[in-house]
């Protein structure tokens, strides 16, 4: 029953706010309108799903700055909790498979999301370079999941270098993020509700000014180390 209820909520509210954002952005020619619809969509889903959201480390985020946020990824609920916790004009680097879902493709395209092919490094780099140019024209913050996909457990997977490359290219600082409780709340195998509480913990910005493309692996390692510290409450 819970699976049906959550699925209906996701479908209905995504359709409702998605169509609203498409109309608003098309009429105003202002992608910043997506912030309002993204946050409202998230607030409704969080409430309907019974999630209690706790935010830690928000003092590391300055209102007048944009960032690249690099969180772990465990479930669909990561998206709405990040929208609410970050509270900025925010876009995600999304897997190209979402293009196969018509309403998602339309919403993400109009709002400025970028699609990447996780299995094609060359195409993924081209997509990140395209995002670099777009960010200069329309400044905003970006979420890049370093693991590249959802984890099937509470353990961190190997990290890809996309967040580091994008930070080097754009000059945007990287904020490591650890999301706790998302996997437990939504068990991917049994769809079992284990917990109502999800905690989003923001680390201190990682500055990549004067870094080169060759530094991407070291930066990626730093991101993972900081997320592990957040996971272990060492910050």
C-alpha cells in the first residue's frame, strides 16, 4: 500500500509542479522561476511522505554564492530534501536515461538540467563543458552525485570525477554533503519504511581556484574524505 501511495504522490505532484514550471519559464523566459517550483514540489513530497528533515552545517552555504554540491546518493528522496535544504536555484547533473520519461525530459530541459552518459566518458565531459558555458549565462548552483548512481547499501561507492572537473572549469567551490537516513527510509529492495528522519549535513567548501585538470583525482579524493568525515560526525 505504501509503495502505491508514494508512487501516486510522486507522479501527481511531479506532473502538477512540472507543468507549472514549464509554463512559467516559457512565459517569463526566466529559468530562475524553477527554484520556486522545485522547492514547492519538494516540500509537498516531503510532507506527504512523512519525512522529518534535519539540516546541519547550513552556515557553510552563503546566500550570495553558488556552489557545486557533491552528496552521496541512496534514494529518490535525495532530490526533494536537497532542494529544500539548499534553498537556491539548483540544477542536477542527471543520467541520460531520464530522457526516456517524457514529462521528466521536458521539465529538466526547460529548467537547465544537463544529461550525461555515465558509460561514455568523452560524452560526459562534453556535457560538463556545455554546462560550464550555460552557468556563465545563467548563474546557479549544481548538484553532482559523485557516485554516479544510487547506492544499493549505506556504503559509499567509488567516486567519479565529474564534480571536480566541473569545479575546475567553472571556479565554483565544492560543498561535500552527506545525506543520512535516505536509504533507511526507502529500502530499494523491499520498499520498507524504516525511518521518518533524514539528515542533510553540509561540509565546508573545497576551493579549486588555480587547480588544473590534472588535479581532478586529488580533488575527488578530498570530496570523498570530507563526506566520510560527515558520515562519521567528525566535522
